[in-house]
């Protein structure tokens, strides 16, 4: 009987030991998944405009093969983005504690070994690049570019995140990279029009700068804001607002050039695109604005409905001809009599 009890106790201790190990693994996996920011993967849909633009300009039909490539591209770029997020979470842990919301991030309170961070970054990068390889070399090169920009933005001695103006410019380059990724899914041997690239870059700059405006406004304390983000030591609320206006107007300028060049009817989109910029900036005035969390924008019903309207309008204008608009492309002087 005693022997049976001892044996049962040993089994219980063994099960308990393995359960503790299992629980530790599960807890670590939860931490790893959090710093990968899987909920941010929705932002990788920013490759979609490049994909659609290539279909529109290159005049290449869509089939099941293209759809599969697009889905693989989404997964591949999400892996690369998560690799960058892992670096960002680790290197920003000492600064995020000064942000009202980001102070709740897992690495602010808990620690993960640097070696574990390096392994996670390497695995995510490798998986992403392997998926990119199956799409084409041009796409994979953009993935490498995205990884490099993640290092430039986050890692010292460069760490452009801490440098005013350059922080927004360097981060918004990721918008251009995603545009090119979407384009290369369709055409790996050409690049999009320069006007489209610059317009998309400046649109990204507007989004990033408006995010900073909303953060700065919510923190409402220049000293604490500077502790959270060093570049905030050089900004003011008014300056951030003015810079956002500059990026918005510059973006519309280049997008307008692109639209006029490829289909004059699309010029009618411009007033509504300006409305989109205005609506987005309006959202930044709210406390704890969704503008600070672009991955949550799909929850903003008004913005989603407006974007759907723009997509429908784009489709309609792409299919119709309005001869009177040709006057905007002619050099003739209009005679009164």
C-alpha cells in the first residue's frame, strides 16, 4: 500500500512538473504573439492600391493564380511587418511606459531575452522571405527593403524615429514599399508611375504625422510627450497640424497628376479625396482617437462607408467617358466670340 502511494505521488509530481513546463510555454507563446502584433496585419492591405493600379495600368487580367499570389503576398508581408514590430516592441519598452495606452504593452512590465527577440525576428523574416521568393524576386527585394527600413527606424545609431520630420518621412517610406509590393504581384519588370509613388508616400506621411498629432494632443504634456517620443521635444501641437496640412496638399497634388495622366474622368475624385483627408484629420481631434491605432480604423463606421463610396465612384469613373473634361488637357485658348 505504501509503495502504491509513493508511486502515485511520483506520477503526480511528474504530471505537475510537465504541466508547469506546458504553462510556461503557453505563457511565452502568448507574449511572443502579442509582440508580433497580429492584430496589425490588417494594415498590410496597403499593398492593395498597388495591386489594383497594376491591374488598371498594365491591363493584365485576373485569375486564380493571381489571387493565390496576392494571398501569399499578404501573409509574406505580414511576417516581415511582425519582424519589425518585434524590434519596435523591444527597443521602445523604456519609452512606451510614458504613453497612456502603450504602457500596457507586454514588454513594459515583462522581459524577454534579447536572444529570444533575435530568434523570433529571424524566423519571421525567413518565413516572410521564403513566401516572397515564390511570388517573384522584385517582391522579395521589397520585403528586404522593408526589413532594412525597420532597422533604420528603430535601431541606434540611426533610429530615425527620434529625429523630427525624418521620423515621419522614414516611416512613411513603408507605404511606398507596400505600393511596390502590390504592383510587383502583377508586374515584376515595371514600376508604378512616379506621380503615384510620390502621392502614396505623402499620403503615408499624412497618416503618420496625424497619428503623432493625436498622440501629442492626448498626452497633453510636452515634457511627458518628449519622454515617450524624443522627436516630440521638437514639435508643438500647432506645428504638427501645419505639417499634416502640407503632406495632405502635396499628396493630392501628385495624385491629381496621376489621375489626369491616366484617365481624365478620375479627376472628379479629387474633391472627395480632399474630403477623405479632412474627415481623417477631424478624427484626430477626439480623445484617444482611433487615428493613433490605424489597425482599428475598420471600426470607424463613417470612415469605412466613405471609403466604400470612393471605391464605387472610382469604378464608375473608370468605366465612363465625359468628353467635356478634355478641356483640362488642351492648350487651346477659350474664345468668348
